[in-house]
C-alpha cells in the first residue's frame, strides 16, 4: 500500500496534502509569470526614460540617464534569465 500521490511537480500524501501541493505549484507558476511581466516593465520604463532624456529634454540629465540605463539593463537581464529558466533560448522569439 502506497501513501504517496504524484501531483505533477511534486509528491504528496494521498488525501491530506495533495491540495496544498497543488496550491504551492500554482503560486510558483504565478510567480514565474509575474517575473516575466516585471522584466518587460523595467525594460520599457528604462527605454522610456532614456528616450525622454534624448528626444524631449534634448540635454544630458545624469539622473535620468543613469536611472534609465539601470532600469533598461535590469529589465533586459530579467527577461533573458526568465527565458533561460523556462528552457527557451534567450533571443529566439523577440
């Protein structure tokens, strides 16, 4: 008699813990999707700050340049690492 149940991404006790393991797996998957979304938001925010600095202000503002560059690089890193973690090639579908 086996007391373990395969729940997809984990193993749980037969009746008592399967719902908890499914909830944990659901939270992990939601976190992965949110990480991907936040990476794109950082990327777009950084690009917007850099473009505002160049085209709208038409002068070099050190704060906007550094902050925009950091956000852009952080977003790029986040997007690439999320794609690698999900098993996709980093730049195959951009």
